[in-house]
């Protein structure tokens, strides 16, 4: 015998089906696009993004975060097209591989009606993003110099290892030099080490061969600092109060600080978790009762033995 459905049951079934469709329609789809990790900081960023996805989707069952990393600007532009045409996203969190080639693709996503959050590297056309999240590059340089001034006296000598020749590097270096100016601390030389530990090793070897008296090193970046420390130890120049200040928040560096390493006593944060912060803020744009649009510039915190544990993520690759 076939089951007989009453008119009321049919109506209820229809209502449930409609309710299910409505629930699906209410799903908030957020695309998260960033470069395929090619160095340690980016690998850490990738890890924090994945952790944020798990946390946010558990907290908000109606939020669907779609994470895509891309190996080059062209692939990232194609990924953005797919996020609109296939996934029909409501919002985009994007860390552009490069600013110029990603500006038009992000603008096209904006034209689809999606909320736009840009992370770290700005676009070449202002005003596209609704939300901007980034680290504070000038502050990273300034905080590093302020710490050095607490440890050094007039007449002491330092060397500076810079990153890749970019606006980011210029902002860090210029702010550092502005803070050092007038302190009496001598900057013996500065050279690009390309945010790379091998280059850091070679540049520091050159400095050590030319300068017999170096009291401290500003490496600007934790990868560079690893190369610097290796060069110092190889040359036997890692004692007598010598210290190195890097930056970014690499877990090995933070663990050294926690353990009281005198050669790397502090670090300055350039948070690899910033894309996770951007994901939080973007979700808040849909869940908060108040406006969240605007610029979120994250602090360049000085990491010391007293606060290092708060910045230590042992499971992260960075």
C-alpha cells in the first residue's frame, strides 16, 4: 500500500523544503585568496588561514570560507574569476601576489557586489577595498631602533641588513634611521639581504671582514637573522654583549627569546596571522551590529621574554 499524505502533511513537507532552500540561500560565502607559500612567513600565513577557517566555520555554521592559494599573479587572477563565477562569493579576502596585476581582477570581484578585504599588499588603484588589514612597517623599524637605543650608548657601532628593495623595506629602513638619528650610535653600513637566510649569512660575513668592532645587528627579518647568527658564530664574534634584532615572529626566534638567548633577546612582530585577522574582520562585517569597514593596521609589538609565550605557535611552520 502506498502511504497517504494529508494536505497538511504536504504543506509541511513543502514548508520544510522551502526552509532548507532558504537556509542554503542564507549561506555566506567568503573567498580567501593568497599566494602559494614560497618562504617561511608565507607558510605561517597559510597555517593561520587554515586555523581561522576551522574556527570560524565552527562558530558560524552558515559561513562558508573558500581558501585558494595561487603560485603566480595570473593563477591568482583566474582563481578570483572562479570564486565569482562558480562559488558566487559574498566577500573576498585577498593578499595580492603583486599589486599591479591583481588590481583589475579584484575590481571585477568588487563589481559583482562582493565585499572586498585587502591584506598587506595594497592595490595600485585606491578605494577598491572596503577593509584593509596590514602590518605596520614603519613601526617595525621604529620599535627596533627604540630597543637598540636602550641597549647601546653613544659611539657604539651597528650594521643593518635590509630586505628586498621594495616600498615595505624602505618604510622599515627609513623609520629605523629616523629614530637612530641623533643617538650617537654609528651605522657602519647597510646592505640588502633579501629576507633570505643565505643572503643574510653572506652579507654578515662581508660586514665582519670589514668591521672589527660591531656591537649589534639590525636584521629586520627573522630569516635574515638566522643567517646573521650563523655568520657570527662561525667567526667567533657572538659574545661580548653582541645582539641581533630581527622581525616577524618566527616560532624558532620566539622560542629562543623564551629560553633567554642573549644573542637574540627580542623580536618585533610582523604578524603572519594577519590574514586570519582579515578573515575575522570580514566575517564580522556580516555578523556585527556595527560597521567594520576601514583600515586595520596591526601593531609591531616588541616580543620579550615576558610576553613571548603569547606569540608562540609551535604547530605553525613559521
